[in-house]
C-alpha cells in the first residue's frame, strides 16, 4: 500500500472534484494536506469531509500574491512540503471563433499562469525527493469540440512539467503530468452546456470512451497517489493518461 505518512501535501483546487478526492485520499494515507480554493464556504465543506489532517487557504491561483501566501503559510506551519498537486483549473466550451478575450484570459490565467507560478513559489520549500503532480487533460492531445483554448492551456502545462522534471532532478524532485479524460465532477455542469442537453452531452462523451463511461474522481485520486508516493520513485517526466482509453480513438 502506498504510504504518505509524515508527508506534507499541497493540493490546489482541493475543495471539489478531483482535487477534493485527492486530498481526502492523501490524508487517508497519512499525509497532512493543505487545500486551496477560491470560495471559503466550499473550503469549509471540504475540510469537514476530509476530517483531521487538513487545512485550507482561500485564494485565486490567478492572483500571484496568493502563491506567496501559500508558500508563507506552508513554511510557517510545516517548514516545507513533500508533494504539490497543481490541480486548480477551469474550462469553458466555446467554438474558437466565439472565444472572448475574457474567456481566453481567465483560462490561461488560472490553468497556465496559476500553475507556473504556483510551482515556482513552492519549489524552494520542496524537500529532497518531493513530488510535483501537474494535472493536465486529454484535451491537450485530442481535438475536442469547443476546447481550443482549454487545450492550449493544458498543452503548455506539459511543456512546463517536462522542463521542471529536468531542472529539479538535482534535488531528487520528480515532476509528472496526470491527464484525466472526462470525469464525473461538478465541472461538467459548469461547461456551459444547457441543462436540457446535459444528459445527452454526457452520453455522447461516454460513447467516445472505450470503457463506456466517465471517470470517477476517486480513480484520478488513486493515480495521483501513485505519482505522489514512493511507489513511483523512478518515474519522472511522464504524462499518465487516466482516460478510459479515450486517447486511443
């Protein structure tokens, strides 16, 4: 069994979906976990669900000052960190010719800039042998309707992760990408699909996945646990697709 006993983990976007499932699993395996999120009420609800072993920091990853706050609080509370999961992200399904500047800036601000500077600020606190897990997306490799901007934000993360894997190797820090396929989280309801069409939208996505269904947050969390733990001690610079085989088609 993978063990994170005594480890300190930071999970951005840890108040819902894949991030919450990951934080919950990390605590179950012995880690002390810091979750971040934009809304205090959802953070409070997440902490109640996770139980002992977690704390929360409210803020927006698109705000660079937030990453300074996270680094400062983690240093004060724990002296350093062993795991950083860059999970926070947003997606808006919009055909490329209809994308607004606001939509573009929001997705790149949260998904791309937020991840880059989050890793930059936490890196000095990462202990020897730490693990960084960057949450990407199947969309960065497979063309999905209305995902041009989102795909671009996640493709950039792959380039970041490969560079970091080399740059940080001298400190024994491993950096890997976790790329989910369609996953049954609240983000599905926030994609802009009309409620009357949501059931058909989900059915269509499921039909495009060889395993015939969406992923579950806990399935992605178990993959994150593998990349975060010593079970993957000789793994760095990879892109682990957890997509039910969707990338094959």
